[in-house]
């Protein structure tokens, strides 16, 4: 049984302008000890998916459908008492900006100890020892002295290490990392990713890595979910996604990655602007930005199609290719629009 199983998750924000379907029918699973990457541009629903799992949505946000099971236990509708035991103990999260996640008026030690005292049965002395141990684990030098310092006395990379220490202090089964390297320079980013990878292997936990950086995904992820406009457009193993992308959005992301071969040439950005979630189109949400969009893409959404046992995508181009290769016979309305 999968450690975490998300099925047909739907999360909406109810605003004065209408219902924003931030997460729309998302399904995936996470096995013990594995690293799952959730990729997509800003506004694709990556973070809202994580916040839905943790049930820490803003006041206007609500899970309106679907299931989230942790070790077989249903979390949707379980109540705040159950979730308080899940957060920190079983699932921890690292937020994007460590400076805004840490309280500037409290010492690092106080904040680390607060999390340990809240989620474990340790006393203050044991919590202090655990906090020092965790700072040492994430390679913070002179941890006893650092316990007395405030967040402003730490660099960005060191603050992120503190956030990782806080998230791992209660030995969770799952660590959700919400773009943990966004505000860091490439050298510190590499150190943080190396640290997370080594801790994951040492502690045997599962990780959900939320990012828009495909380089990060290639470095540490076993499986990848690609999201666009609140939905999953492609998912599979990291190798399948990187070497055999089967959705036009994923292909666009791959083309926009700078490589040694593209030095001195212009990058190929994905043209257009992200979709308005208040006015979702009838067909594929990526169609207005897709260079290969067909008539059927405008009017009908493609069903999830299995490319192989480890790879699936929702793109009409796969159907078109299968029809042209004689692999399937199209028997749906709109078949003449595949072209």
C-alpha cells in the first residue's frame, strides 16, 4: 500500500469574483522512501495541492472533493484534532521563504524547541538536546551558540537549514518541500539539495518536492507530476518525463531549459500567458498557448492516456499519433478535428 494516496482531489477558493478551481481532479501516490516532484509554473496548483494535504488552506479555500489517505487513513473531513497529530509528526513542510516562516522576535532555539514540545512528549531539557542535535544534523556550525541567535543573524542558506531541521525534528514519514531553494544562489541551492538527499536516505522518509526548476527535479526525484491550470497533464518516472515527454506543455518546459548546446542562442519560452482559472476553457487549458493545438483541443479535453505502465499524459497529440500508427481506432465525436 502506498504511504500517501491522493485521488481526484479538488480544491477551490471562493472569491467575490467566483470559484477558483485551483486543484482540479488531481491523483497521485507516494511510496515510502521515494521522492516525488511536482512541477509547473506559478499558479499551476502545486502549492495548493501541498496545502490541501496538510489542510492549511487560506480562509476562502476548501477541499470540495476527492480523497487523501495517509497509511490508509482518510484525512479529508478527519477534523482538526486528527490533523494536529498528522502535521509535524507524520507530514512536515518546508515553505518557500524561510525568513517569513521564522518569527523574527524569537531565537532559533525557542522556535525549534516549540515544535518539538508541541509534537512530542519530550520535556524542555530533552527538547533542547534534540534541537541541538537537529542543527548539527543539517550542518549548522556551533549549534549551541546558534540556538541563542535570531533569524536575522543567519544567512538565507542557514535559515533554510534551520527550517529543514525544524521539519525533521519529529521524524516525519513525509517531508513536503515547497520550492525550498527559490531564494538561494546556485551554490547554496546545491548544498541544500545534497543535504536533503542525504537526510532522505539516512532517515528513510518520503519527499514531495514542489518546484518549477526542472534541474532540481532531475537531481533528486524518482517520479514526476507535471501540473498546468490546476490539473495533471503528465506524470511518470523522472527518466520518462525528461527523455520522452508526451504533453506539449512538458515539451515546452524542456525546450526552455538552458544547456551547453544552447549557449549563445535564444531560449524558446512558452508563449502566451497562464490561463484564467475563473474562466476555464471547455477544452485543453494549454491549447491557447500550444503551437500544435488542433480543433479538438479547443472543444474537448483529452482523457488520461497510458503511454506505458510508468507514464501517462492527457494530450490529443498522443491520440493522433496512435491513430496514425494504427495502434487505435478513434471512435469519438470530434475525430475529424485531429489535424
